[in-house]
C-alpha cells in the first residue's frame, strides 16, 4: 500500500526500542556511505589526472602549431626565392639541376633514416 503517492514503502516505525533491525539498517547505510566515499575519491583522482593530461596535450599542440606557423613562413619565403630565381635566368636547365639536387637530398635522408 502506497502512502502519499511515493514509489516506496516506508519502514514500519513501531519496532521496539533497541531492536537490531534499526541497527542493521544503520550499519548498512554506513557501509554504503563509505563505499560511495571511496568511489567519489577514485573519480576525483581520475578527473584530476584527465585534467593534467589535457593541459599537457594542449601545451604540446600549441607548440606544434607554433612550429608549423614558422615552417610555413619559411617555406613560403623559400618558394618566393625559387620563383624569383627561375624568372631571373638560367631557365629550365637550372631548375632541372635544382630539382635533381632536392630529389637527391630526399633520397639520402630516406636511406639514412631507413637504415639507421
């Protein structure tokens, strides 16, 4: 039988004084509270670790972003110089030599890193 439209049945409050039923419920509540406290502590520790990891990863990503910005600026300046060099003279022969040199450097780097 429900009272006051609550979804639970209230405990019988008419137990004799000093009964073990009340003490058993109190002990069970204490045990459940301790378990909950341990779980909350573990979750707090986990969230702190996650926060530290997020800050570390953010720092790394910002560093990579700065490096990429510098590299793109350097690459843009280099490409400008290459185009200017191609326009000034030397023609296709000089560009072919430059391309072969760059290809040679990349192959040399690849071989060095592969057999390191």
